[in-house]
C-alpha cells in the first residue's frame, strides 16, 4: 500500500525475555517518493528512526527485525507510545495489517543530547487481517486541526496570537510528516486565510 510523508505505525520487536515489545514508529516514505510510494515494489525499503536507547533500538540490533502493524485504535497508539507494553503475540487485535520486516542499521547521530539511529526496514512477509488498511499520517491530522484554528481567527472569543502560534506549529508538522497532498492542502489553507501575513505583522 502507498505511504506518504511519515506514516504512524506500531512496531513489535522481540525482547530478551521472548516477549514482544510494542512501540510507536514513524515510517518515512521511500526516497524519491511522490506521496504515494509503495514499499515492497521491487524490494523497496522504508526508513524509520529510533530516538534514545529504547527497547526497539535494542531489539532491532539484536534480532534484526520486527513486525510493523497498522492500527486505527488510538488506545493502542497511546499504549505503544507512552507505556511499556509487552505481549506474547506481536500483532494487536486492532491491526488492519501487519508486515514482518528486516531492520538494517543506517545513519546515526545526536540531536539535543539524544542519540538517534536510522533503520532500513525491508518487507519480508505481510497479511491484511481487517476489511481494509487505514494508515495514520500526522500531517493529515495537522491539516484538520489547522482548519479549526483558521476558522477562529476572526472570532472575538479566541486569542489571535495563540491561533497564529498553533497554525505555525501545524505548518511545521505538515512539512515534516505530511505527504504531497497534505502540503498542498496546507498551502491552500494559507493562501485562503492569509494567516502568515497576520503572523508577520505581529513580529
């Protein structure tokens, strides 16, 4: 299936206790993608980045892979992102699809005192277990939230400076995590509302 921008997923990696650790993982579309690139076509891989000395980083290094899954239940995202969740089975009940991947270490570095490592994930086996696969892209969510903020710019009950700050933040999210459609949508929103000009006058 096509990936655009940074698609949010849940990854299961097998730990030293032989239990599967669940964590949130952003999947960057293949380089040179047009907002609709499909990993697996001709063995294409995607890039994922781990921050800090996490269980995912440790298990990728030790086991050489894991199970990426696409889920639409926000509770599973929260559990994976901010709690330590370990299961005997790698695939959660809410998964629409899963992909067993090999993980090859790539570039590494440090930013803001936190180490990061890039991993090349190559699909090895996959299955669709739901009626259809829904992917979550932070850029799309940011566009939706930006439309709400923009619609309130001329409403006296709302603080304009706060709304402009939110719009600037959402723009950064779209630039970083959105695909071509999300960036085009945000450009349309900016042109239609003129929020940037208001922000420049404020500075």
